[in-house]
């Protein structure tokens, strides 16, 4: 069934015109409303359709979805889109948007997203190597347009990519907690694995190691689901089975951090008095929970801007890394930094 703007408006309890303004990035709605519309559109599988102007003026932003929770539980993709649009406008490109559903026909979707465009920017948060193999087998390997992947990278083939400096960000988060006097830092790890999370785990281990916590001192790793409810339920189960958290925890993302704060509170732990927590991403929810979450901020808009710069360069140059072994591949890591709020305290003996 085709999802319409009217369907989105009905679900959100707003006017169809407000949905249209939000989806087309026009003035007349607040930033919060636009964000809410984009999140609901992604959840419902809505595809923004625009009449193409001319192939050389169109690029396509493709939001890849499989498990969906990793992307849809955040507003990452909409903030990234703004950065893409800012730079695309500078060079005169029209940005088209599509959702790519891994559960649907791959060859048909690849034919759709590569039609009438000069290049692709793919949000690769949920992309794994197996997906890249499948995409190549279903037609992506035959396209002659450049592609830039954002929020993920791969070593199995030549794909330009823009990623956050996940390892360094996690390293700083854990170092921040250890420097506050905590004897160790537990790790709230997602059961859904993506490259970004694996890099964050490496940063976590590096910080422990450099603070004298040898690998013989087994880290406390708590595996939880990626969605808010799954993370909450898994953390509750971990606590219900007699486990006790250490005085500081680092979460792979803000959704997990917020869910686990809720679970700790239901089990009579105070945050940050009993348990300090630091998240990763700096999503809007960080300032909406109690206490506001200390986290690692990703420069999301800048990632979109850099991805568009790379894509424009490839279009102008007439090169595409995917089908060439003779040109270099861009892999750009955008820096992160700590945003200090109220979810982490100095360590105190109870």
C-alpha cells in the first residue's frame, strides 16, 4: 500500500499541509514538527517523490533499512539530510529521497534509486558486508554513477565513505568516567552489531587498557536490544537476575543509555549518585530525560556536507570508486566531542 502525506498527518494529528511543508523542507513549520514528520515518514515507509529536473541536477539520498530500529529510533538521518541539502544547493543539485527496504526486491529498488540521478549518498547505519555483496549482485556493480556511504564503511570493495570518529569518541567517554575516579566502567552493548558499534567497543577497551585495567580484569559488558523497550527490558532482566552495575556505565548510543537509566531507576538506583552514565550520538532526547544525558556529540550535519562535497567532486571528475581499482577511496572521519550534562558524577564511596 502506498503511504500518503494524508496518512502521516492522520497518525500525527496534524494537517496534511504541515506534512507537505515538512517533507519539502519549506518554511511554515517548526524544526520539532519537521523532525517528527520525518521520523514518522521513515517509520511508515513513506517515499518522498519529486519530479526529476535533469539527470545531471539530481542526486539521491537513500536511507537503508533492515532491522529499522537502529535508524528509526533516532533522528540522525534527518539532521544528516540538512547538511546534504545545504551543500547540494550550493552546487545546484536537487536532492531526491528514497527508503531502501532490505526485505523488498533488491534489483527493482536498485533500478529505482539509480534512475535519473548523477550520484547517490547512502545512509549506511544498518549496512553490513553481506548487504553490499547482495547489492552488487543485484545491479549495483553495474552502475556508472558515484556513491558515497555515510555513517559506515567497508573494506570489501571500493566505496567512498564519511564516518564519525567512533573509536576516539568512545575512548574519550570512558576516559572521562575513569578520570572522575571510577574504578571501572561497564559497557552497555547493543545486540544489533554495526561497524560503528564495533569501533566504539574498541575505543572502550583502549581506554580501560590505558588506565591500567588489563584484559585479565574482565570488563562488565551488558548486552541489550537496540530499541528503547528492548534495552529497558534486557537491562531489567540483567538486574533481576542478581547482577549489580559498577559505578559508571558507557552506552553505545543515547537510546540505550536513556532506556537503561529508566531500568536503573525502577530498581532503586540513582543516576548519577549511584551510577554515572555516558551515551553516544547527542540526540534530542538527551535533554529530555532526567537527568540530562552526558554524551558524545557526532557532527551530523557536517557529515552530510562532507559527503555531498565528495559526491560533487566525483561527479565533476567523472569517477566512481565502486567500479574502479585504479583510483583511491575517500574515507573521512569526522571528529566527535563530549557534551557534559548531569548524568555523570565524581566517584564517591557509598
